[in-house]
C-alpha cells in the first residue's frame, strides 16, 4: 500500500461572504488550509499530499509544506479530486485519502481509524456520524413541514474518505464529475456497486461553511486535538 492524500481546495466558498475562499481565511495567523495539511500529515502512512487549487488562488498561499504538491482544481469538487487522484496514480500511489481543505480540526484517532479501515479492502471507508437531530422534510414552499424522516441508520458523511485509487477513478468517471449526486467519493463508489465502510467521526471535524464556524474552529484548534 502506498497512500497519498488528495485535498480539494479549489472552491470559492460562496457561502462564507468573505473576499477570499474559506480555506485561505487565517486562524491563529495560519490559513485554514495549513491547519488541515498539518492535521493530515500527522499520519505517518500519508507519504505525499496533492492539493487541488484554483490557479488564480495559488498566490494566496506562498509557501507549501514539505511533501505537498499542487494540481489545478476543476469546476466541481469531484473534478478537483479527480485531478489529484490522477496525479497520485501517475506517481505510483495505490490508495488515496481524500479530505476537504475546509476541515482543519480532524482528530488524529479518526484519521488513523479511517486509514486502517479504508486500506483493508477495495470497498474503502469514510468518516461519518450518526444523525443526531430529528429530520424534517419540507413542503415545496420549504417553510412548512411535510413529514418527519426517520433517522434510523442515517449517517452524515464527512471526510477523510479512503479508497484504492484505480477503482475510485473508474467510479468517478463512470458517474461523471458533473453528476449532481456526486457530492463525495463514496457516492461514486456506491454508484459503481461498492459498499464502503462507515468509520465513526467526531463532532469536532466540522467543515467551515458559514462565518460563525470560524469561532468554533479556532476554539478546537486551540485545544490539543486527538
Ligand atoms: O463547497 P463545499 O464546502 O462542498 O466544498 C468542499 C471542498 O471541496 C472544499 O475544500 C472546496 O475548496 C473544495 N472544492 C474544490 N473544487 C471545486 C469546488 C469545491 O476543490 N470546484
């Protein structure tokens, strides 16, 4: 097994209402992306990291850490991931750990668990959490309840997601990078007939999406995460 990490970081972060993409916002004087890369690189199994970035944003991050390379991002998250996977495959990596640039508070124990589970078999593994709130489906006006959705056996997918690279590239190509249902790597693998494993994640592993997430992330980054 030769494991690389692929980090999609080419999004615009339109929901953040900030001038720069969210992964470049600084917390404790470091861009969120730096914290994310440091979190991933705590796993000794990760030999190299391929970060998919928008070429116009590359200057926002002048100094890349050791063992980190950039590739050009794509139109969609899936396309950005695919670019990184192809470069990793070209360099002889057999497995990839895909992790969102916007999840800097990844606990070490979760990282190590998903690497172990994801490299066992071709089906791979993803970090996820059982849904904890009651779920409502809204009516077409989107402000009136239509029904309550049972949360039994429902999980929220997070990243990292770990797969063998060849079947993952084939699965993404089969589904198509522009497919609206391709929102994580597991959905492509499911589309191709695999049943990836669920690995228990952490509520600390939040994806910075809205401005109020920044405070929580800086709180968690201040603690010793693991
Ligand atoms: O927008 P969302 O929060 O789903 O983005 C998840 C991750 O995918 C982010 O790290 C973002 O930078 C990345 N992304 C990308 N290329 C795109 C769109 C999103 O790498 N075209």
